[in-house]
C-alpha cells in the first residue's frame, strides 16, 4: 500500500512540476513580448521626435 502512495505522490509531483515549468515559460514569453513591444514603441517615438526636429 505504501508503494502505491509513493508512486502516486511522485506522479502528482511530476505533474505539478510540469505545470510550474509551463507557467514559468509562459510568464517569460509574456515578459519578453511586453519588453519587445515597449522597445518598438520607444523606437517609433524616438524616430518621430528625430523626424519632427528636422522640420
């Protein structure tokens, strides 16, 4: 009986570990995409300011 509980505990632990890794990767992707969008917006504003100072 103890072996069954042990196997179940390991299985549940692995499932939770997989979910945690998935969540971490998703969080990283969200953070990187947000940073990328922020950089793009910054670049556009910087270019617009450069163009406006020419006129």
